[in-house]
């Protein structure tokens, strides 16, 4: 995904400041339904944990995957955003099953409007001991990236969902 597409979707600046120039790619699907650049997936179709594929990774690096919704509860008034839907850290060789699931996947349940569900993949400088957030609401990816020195995400994909 290009930086222009991320900016058009307002992921930059709403969630992150930039996108690392990387060869890493991420894809996800809910059964036979792929996550395609901002296309709509109904909550009933995205309620189960997606299959995530990561390619182009550095075999000696570790990665963190975060799925977040910056639009909670209402995209016009996101007073409870970001809402974090999934966190996995210390992923090796692009295989998410090798990582540590910090927060289990929770599917979309947008109460009002069309929400963005953003998959962010970060390259870690080293193994991290990630502290699970106390709540899913008011999660701030920028603060987490700063705290764990993750920098800009290596790859981003997203879908939208509404009732």
C-alpha cells in the first residue's frame, strides 16, 4: 500500500505519522473474504480471527501486529478511539503463530457509521515484553510505537465496516 492511499484514508495522520519504506507486505482474509484496501466487510463476516500472511520480512527480525479502530464510537466524534482489536508481538519469520498474543482478536461491532479497521505491522528492534492495555478503548498506537521504539509501521492494510 502506498503512502498516498494511507493518507487518502486518513490513517496518516489519524493513527500514524508515516509508513516505513519497506519490502514487507501484509495480507489478511476472513475465510474467503480478503481484506482489500478500504473495502467493506460486514461485522458478521469479520467476527472470527483472520488469517494473516506476512511476506518480505527480515528473517532475523521480530514484528508486532496491531489491529485498531480509530473511529470509536462514531467516526464523526471518535471520543473513545482508538479501540484496539488485536495485538501480537515478537512475530518471527513472518509467521504470526510464532508471536505472543497479547490481546485476543475481537471482531468489529461499529455502533454508528463506517469504521476503519487497520492492521499495522511494526518491525521491532529486539524482543519486547509488551504490557497488555488495561482497556481496549483510548488505545493510542503512536504512544505504543514510541514506548517500544517501533518507529513507523512496515506495512498497513485496512477494511471498513458498518452495521
